[in-house]
C-alpha cells in the first residue's frame, strides 16, 4: 500500500535519500531489470530486506539485515495473511516463461581460472610455456556478442526431464544450433587452407557471469568542465572514468550460471592473431535467476591464490589430466628463480585487492544424450573458488582505460576448472584435446555411451549452489541447460576441395545428402519431444483454468 522501503538503524543519509526517491511500482513494471539494476546498492539491499521480511515467520526474530549483521529484520505478515495478494504475487514455475534478466548492452568473457588456462596452455604450447607472461599480471578477456546470449528455459533441479511418465518423459529445455564455419583441412599443414562445414568439436564451458549495476561510471570532472565552459551536450561529458576496487564492489548487481558454447575446430583455425570470433558468437546460455552478492557473502572464501595474490610459488605437483608437473617446472612461463620457479607477481596497485577472495559456490555439469532412457551423467564438479582473478578485479581492469560500464552489462568468469580431473570445466580438458573418452552412465545397466566432444541431441545441464554453513539455508542458482540441434548447412556447396575427380565429387555429394538427411531426422525427433512437452504444459494450464473461479 506504500512504496517506502525499510531502512536499518545504521543506514547512512545517502542510503536513506536513495530509497526515498525509489519508486518500486515503476522499476518493477518494466520488461527487464535494467532500471532496478541502475540504482545504487543501498536500494538493492533495501528491496532484498523487504522481500526477506515478507517471508520471515514470527518465530524468526534473529534474521540479519543484508546491510549490517547488527541489524535485525522484523517479520512483515501482510503477505502471509492475505490469500488474494498471494494469488497475484506468486506464479507456478510450470506456467512461467523465462526471459533474460536484463537487456544486455555489452558482454565480455574473461579467462580467469589459473587451472583452466594452464591446462589449455599445456595442450597447445607445452608445460614450459603454459601461461602467457601477461596472465598473472592482469585479467585476460575478450568482447563477445550480447545478441546471442539466450536464457535457459529449464531452471529446476529435475534436469528439465520428467522420466516418471509412461511416455518416457517430456522435456522443457533450451536449444542451441551446432554452428558451421571454416575448418582447417590439415592441422599439420596450414597452407592447405580451410573448408566449410559443421563444427565437429562442439564444447561447453562452465562459467559464472555477473551483471553490472549502478550508475554508469561517467567522468564528472569532464562534465563539470563542459558546463563551466558553456559546452552543453558536449560528447566529452559522457566519457567514462576508471573504477576503483571499492567502487567496483558496489557495481556488481548479481551472478548467474553461464555456458559459453564453443566450436573448438573453428576456434583453432581463426583465433590467431586476435582471439575467438565465430567459434564463440553463435550461442551463450545463462540461468535466469540472479543471485545477489548479499546472498553470497556468508559463503565468502579464499580465491585460488590464497588470501592474497603474489609471493606464492606454484604447486609443482598440480595434476593436469594424468600428468604431474615435475619439480622445477614453471607453468607460469616466468623462468629462472629457485629450481626454475619464481614467486607469483604482486598485481599492480589498482588491482591489489585487500579483500581478495571468492565465493564457495559448488558447480556441476551433467550430460544427457538424446534418449528418453538415458539419465544425465555428472561429468564435472567444480567451484567458483577456483578463480584466480576475482569479479571485482575483472570489473576494475575492464574500466581502467575509462570504459563506461552500464547497468545490464554482462561479464563472465571464463571456464572454471580446478586441480583434479573431475574439476575440469570443459570437454576440451575432460577429453584432454580428444585423446581420452568420457564414459556416460547409460541406463544404469552398463553399456553407456562415450564422448570426446558434444554430439547432436546431447543436453548439457549446469547447476550451482551454496550450502553447508551452519544456520544458513541453501542458496541456489537454478539451472543453465541446453540441447544441441543439428547444424543447418549453407545454401551452397563449398565443401568440395579443388582437385577432386567427378567420381569423388559425386561420392562426396551423396555423403552430404546422407548427413543432411540424418540431421533433419534428428531435428524432427527433437521437435516431437518439444511438442509433447508443450502439450503437457497446455494440459496443466487447461486444468488450472477449469479449477479457477
């Protein structure tokens, strides 16, 4: 009945003013969270506290405020005692459409797990040059495409599959199309050039991304200079200003799970000299529930560098898929030092975070083949604490040049891998560049399928959560999932290489037609699965309509 948000006894004047000028009815009537994200952090905290108070039971008198652990929130029974209001406020997940949380203006993907970067470096450059010289000195990243960031449809822990029905199970899951692109003809001889076709080495990457919030980091000094000199509307008043560590920590709105789908064969041919391009821009899937830093704060822990970065020697017995690094090997590529090692470099001052750390977020990846009888097989167990560069450091480095960071921008962690084989967050690592097989569970009676990379029809299911803290409940991220659809070939045939005979061309064309037929059949099968899922959902809605008054 009113738009006033509760403030705690130690709330600052600035926070009180911010909440006083906030209008929830306006902010939450928008099709996305961008307007709410653009508010200052005290408003995020006040809204979260209001929601907590509405769900608190009368017996819970010791729930602490997000703003300060010394402040106790009081239960607000108005929602619990109002059935009519509950019917307006709550919506069943089974009849809810899932959207992106925000209109994503810009998307950047980092490369901040030391274990992942080391594994990939060893595969492609060898142990002595696993990490590039710059990796331990700044967060490495590249700009992606926000236009191909898609929401995950399935958000529960049921893997999007109901296997309890007689029909073998219905599905409610997002889909991703296998990309086509340029593929190197002979990796051993780049001069032979490339051919066109579907990626054969499609992969997932387990990541956690965060949404930027708060007002854009404009350079107010430049704005004041424009005003003082009568230059109204000058473009210089919109230039950005570097964020400090303290300011950046207040600009992180919340976290989501992310799958950075990747085409490894396309990537290998194109990434030199400017990095990933079409191998990454076809699809990125994120979970639709945003978990705030306030909810994660009780699960704060050390990052992979320990309590602080710099001054620690790399563990020379870190395992990398069946390989133990020998004594004296410097996987950081620094060279020299005691026994061939050097201490990790201390970050430059603008990246030196006195509150360096991460969150203890358990992460899993499961893979399910395109079969109603096949249950998902968990193939990865990782954790957000394996990050070397933190989210705050990523945001600070992104803005160091004066880059404006806007509410709704999405920044991703990069693949999150740990030291053990089961912690590897991509199939590139799990199969160690295709040299090992990943065995799936199958129907529980043995005979499971094997994978090195993703096949058409495979579903990738990512989940994340925090728990295990005494007195605290589970904090879940929902689910980030997607199933691979077959590729759609380009309208013309450019896969026949120069020098083929007429007979070999005919044989090649027949194979293309057979492959295309198989792909269309697979896509038809998946459409039937989707059709059954929609029919079940429509039946549920019909039942609710019949029972409603």
